[in-house]
C-alpha cells in the first residue's frame, strides 16, 4: 500500500512540475505578446537586403565594336571552415606562398597567420588579396593549393563584378565620355547614363562571424535589368586617322594649345570621327570637346556664308568683278587688310584668295542700310541653329543683329569676314555639309540606336534641319567657288591629293577677353581652320579641322597648319574606302601576291579581285564554306585559300587575322576583347582551344606582320 502511495505522490509531483512549466510557457508567450516591446533588431542584424548592380551597357562603334564596355573582374573570397583539418594543415603553407607571390601585398607568413586565424574564428567569407582579378588571373588562382579543390572542398568563393573599360584607350574619349567618382558624367556616358546603367536588383545577405555579409542561398531575390547598348556613328578607322593626323601636327610645336577634327557623312549628318586634343603639360589629351563646345569667331571660313547670302539674294555671280585695291580698306572706324594687293578680280577669286577687303566691300555694297536683311538671310540658312545634340556640352552660337547692344557700324563688314559672330566648329561644318548636300542641312548626330541583347529598342538616325537652306543652283555655285580655292587659292596644297577636294581656309584672331582686345603686350592668339568636302564631284564626307595657338608674335595660317591635317585624314579615307574611290586613270591596280590575313572570304575575295590577283579556292564552295578562309602560298607562290572553321566549342584561333575580323569572331562567340599594338594578331591569351565561359576576356597582341 505504501508503494502505491509512493507512486501516486511521484505522479502528483511530476504533474505539478508539468503544470508549472506550462504556466511558465504561457506566461512568457503572454509577456512577449502583450507586454514586451517590439524588437526586430536581432533579425535586422542577421539579415538585410543589398542592391545588385546591373551590368552597364556597351557603347559601340557604328560597326558594333565596343568603345566602352563593362569587363568582368572577380573578387576572391574563402570559406575558411570548409577544408578538412588534414588538407588545411598540409597545404596552408603552399597556399600562403602562392597568394604572396601573386598579389605581392604581404608575405607568405602574413597570409598564413591571417588564414589560420580566420579558420579559428570560423570566418566563412574571408576576402583574399588586395584587388579584383581578371579571368586569366582567376584561372591561375583556381590552381592554388586548397583552392583548386573547388567551393565544396576547398572553400573558394568567386564573386563577379564589372569595371568600365575602353578597349581603344583614349580614342574619341571625350565624346564617349565617362562618369566620375561623384557620379557626374560627360559625353555619351553622361548623356545616356539612364539608359546605360539599367535597373539594379536585390538580394538577401546574412551577417557572418567577423562581420562580413554573405548572400543567402535559396532565397529568391530580384534580378537586375542590364543597361542598353548604344550604337554610335563613330567609324573606328576614320577616328584613328583623325586623331593620328591631329596629334602629329600638334607635336610639331609652334605653340599650339589644342585642336579638333570632325568628319561628317554628307548625306546623313552622321559624325564618323570627332577628335579633340588639348595641351596638358608637355602632351595633348582628349580633355575638352572643342568640336561641339567652343564657340569662337570663325574667321575666313565664314566667307562662304556671306557668299551664299549674296548669291541667294541675287546680288552677285561668281564672275562679277570686285576691286581689292591696294590691300587695305577702311569702313566704320575699322581697317581691313589683305596679305597682298589683289586689285581687280572676280568674286570666286576673291574667295580663293580669301580677300578681307573684297568681302567687306561686298557686304557693305549690298547690305548697308539693310543690315537686318543680311542677318535674316544668315538665320534663314540656319547658320547659328541650336542642334540639341544627342550628347552634352553643345556651345551656343551667336549671330548678332542691328538690335543687339553690341552692334556697331563696323559689325556688318566684320561679320562678312567671320568676326562679330560666334560659331562652334560643328556649326561651321554643318553649313559646309549642307552646301555639299545641294542645300539640304542635316542635323549632326552621334547615336544610331539603343539595343537590348542585340535587338534595337529605339532607333534614331538622319534628321533634316532644313530641306533647303538655299537653292540647288546656289549650292552648286558655292561648291564651284570652293573648288576654285583649292585650284588657285589658299588651298592649293590640296591639289596633291589623288581626288578632288573643295574647301576654304580660315584664320582669325582670338580675343583675350574683357577690354584687352586681340593683342596683349605685342602677343596675339590665333585660330587656324580648314573646312570642306570630298570627293568634289560626288561628296561623301565633309570635314573641318581647327587649331588654336597659344600667345605668339608670329603668324598662324589655316592653310599651312589646319590644311595638312584635313588632307591627311581625307587621303586615309580615300585609300581605305574601296567602295567609293575610283580606279586611278581607269586602270586596275596590281601587285605581287601579298601576304593575306585570315578573314572573311567574301571580303578578301573582293579586295584581291580589285588588285587583279587570282587565287586557288581549293574546293571551297557555298555548301562547304564556313565563310572564313586562311590564305597560304603554294610552291609556285600562288595564293591558296583554305576553309577556316569558326564553329568550335573552344576558343577560336584568331592569330594572323586583322583586328576587325578577330573582334567580330570573338564577340560573336560571347567573349570580351582587349588588345594592344597594331597590325595583325600575333598572339592571343588565353590560347586557342581553351574552354572559356561566356563573357570571358580575350587579350590580343598585334604586330605589323602578325606572328611572322
């Protein structure tokens, strides 16, 4: 009986214990629910949302080659807890040595101490190294001791990030632009930032031991929307030619502060090249966009505007006489001078000789007392039109009139020769382009379209500013006058080209500002220019070159300084554009069998046919052709084409290709391309045949003769 009572007492005790526990739990729940203050700090500390940056879109040349691109780089981290004890102890010395030799920021002993401590502290997201690495470097790191075992056994964690890269270096750099550290942008990067940057995504991250934050696996976030690619009008070959010609002229000295060169497509207004160089210490760099931003008095290139006004208003013909006298003429308190006493001449010769006296006289003869008519004519021809360009930084042109406070009695005659008015180089070029285009003025533009995954999402393209700034007859006469400048006038040096150029030289003084005027202590500053178009009979391109001098006591002429740059650019375009250059004297050019780069068969066939060179197709036909061919020579020296396979799972071989074809092939296979040097591809890294993921970077080394 006592035993039974003992059992009941124990059961009662256990029952009371459970009741007490239940009451405690209920009490705790009630306290948490109704009394305790709300506190989510612990959850907030453990987890948070982080922004995932979108990949910034590429800025592309008009043929699709990237001029600014987001190149993948990699942050290396390590989960120091993952490797087993034996592996860690056995290989930590080797890993530490490898990291020290690779990053060169600390000793092997320091790396070992750091990693051992991180493992002891249970760190699972330890940053490795002092910088991001590229794909080739990542491949090396993945072969280091411990890390080569992978994520699950070696603890390596790889995070992909992106850096902005300009594959062509400083080429068109001011126009392509950049975003600075404060988030302020210039050029296309700044103007189109909204479309380039895309929309960021979100991910949940967890705080680890040691304070690092690591993405949580298995938790769905919001994927970023990558930015649009932007296709520009820039032609890389023409841009390179423009920058080379401009830089070479600036390097000759003569105290030049900077310069610009622009090439425009006549029919469309597309800007094919825009080079800007500003003196920075002992060198020149693309640090200021003179082309679109610098509004100055244009000088004698403005005489074309005055001539077109006179022709369109019916006041003169090109053969009408005008007296240049002894080379000096005064009007409105201002004396106009020529370099020579030209005496009696016709109007087209006055333009060819760039006679200030003749054009000042013509303006006064026909517009004195009707100054507003002259100004209205200039405005109707859209001379100072605001373009609302598709990139930032457009300078404000100014065509003054009789109602403006700064108008004086000499304003009319000064405007006629390119003073008392302000134009950017792009404004001047746009007018010359309209004359080349039979009077149709096209808006200059830099952006062709926006693209997403290769599909056009927004199209831009040619736009008319005016269908007719003047009659076609006036435009034809103006072109004839500009050709006369090159034939007998200040542009005679252009006659050495293999094709006909028409254009006008210009020289003007640059005002010092304030009340100083155009001279300070015997020093002057000049602007030298040449504007024109080519080929004369069927204009395809128009161009302008403007150079700006420093303070000098010497002379500085458009013909001798800006003209050679214009000619060098024009000659390059002519020599490399087989689709529009005629055969000289109707004869086929021929040459000995040359070394031909591996490339697209149709393009190579066209060039060889034009050169009068035959080659053996070696059985290549439409059915079996890859579209690409490798060229070698047989024992007799004759060229033989061999089908070149580009359909590979591994990295295609682009050695001995031209850069354009190499970039085309690699980018079509999903790779990013960087390069250095010039000529044909001599080496590629990684090597041909390497298995690479999409987005990997392939670096090309170019040499004049490829790998030969």
